[in-house]
C-alpha cells in the first residue's frame, strides 16, 4: 500500500510539471482569452479521480 501511495505521489509530481509546461504554451487559464485545451486539464483531474478511489 505504501509503495502504491508513493507511486501516486510520484505520478502527480510528473503530471504537475507536465500541466505547468502545457499551460505555459497556451497561456494562463485565468485570463479570459485563453482556455487550455482538454489535454491540459485531463491529466491532473484523472489522477485526482484515481486518488479518491
């Protein structure tokens, strides 16, 4: 179980940096003209779903 949690944390760190790089390319989510494409939002939301399970 501990190894599984460490694995999840490691993946979250990787996807967090991926998400940041993705946002740098498309601009900030908070600025009205920019909406990140779905591939920017998906990784973290999928991971959070897995953590809840």
